C-alpha cells in the first residue's frame, strides 16, 4: 500500500498540526513496510559509511573516505579518492533462480564465474578463498582471487546472492601490489553486502 493512497479523516486542526500527524503516520507505516537493514541495526564500523538501495534491494558499507562515481553497467559504485583501482561496485541481472544455491555449489560456481564472466581471455585467475554464509535467511558466496595479465594484476573479493528475481554481484578490489595493506579493510565491505526484500 502506497502512502499516497491513504485517506485519513483528521479532526479539525491547524494545517501544521495535520501535516505533523500525516508525517507521523507515514513514518509509522514506513517502519512496518521497509525492512530493517541489519548493517544499520548493528551500527556501521568506524571509518565506514553505509549505502542502502531500498528500491533495488541491497545494502553494503564502504570506506568513508571513498567517493561515489558512475561505473558503466553498475547500479552503484564508490572508489578511493586517490587510488581509483580501489573500488566497490554492485550490479544485478534478472534470473529465474530464487537462491544462490540454485546456481550450483560454490566450488563449481566460482571457477565458472572467474573463467567465463570476471576474467578476460588474456587474464589468469587464481582463487585464494571461497566462503558461504547465511544472513537474515539469505545465502551468499564470497570469494577472494587475483586476475593477472601480462602488465597488470588486480586482487578482489566478490560476493554474489540471488533475491527478488535478480542475481546480485558486489566486487571490491585493489591493485594486487596494495592487496596486503588493504585486504582486511576490503573484506569488511565484501562481508557487509546484503540483499533486501523488495
């Protein structure tokens, strides 16, 4: 039910009092309709900000000194002010699956994604870690890897999930030379990714 479709019969009060009552009512309605983001409920760690997209159904946290930018083909993206290769981005595509497990087991899905989706034909992919988690009844795969080409190497975490008829992908990474220094900071971002019911 949309807030605009509510019809309220208010007693004879001043215009400002009616506005206040309508806003209180809309706030109460929104608090029962909009799912609570457990990242926000638990609090955002120091030096991180949260990003929540209620219309597209996902949330995550990112380092607070990063800035939003437009990354072609992605729904949201943030990057380090000085090191542009340190960034996080989220995209999604439609799917008829209802859970990430419908895609297959993690040990089959991750190598397939790296070979056929995330890496170019000239890159060599190395997987370092694969983890499954369940948060608020939703299942996620998170994996750590490097993509190496002749002149360049990038390390990243990717978290994938399925919800709302969509296949979501969050990628957070950096230049491989800096990976040891920023890995733990970026793992927090990868682990914070959540899909929300829309």
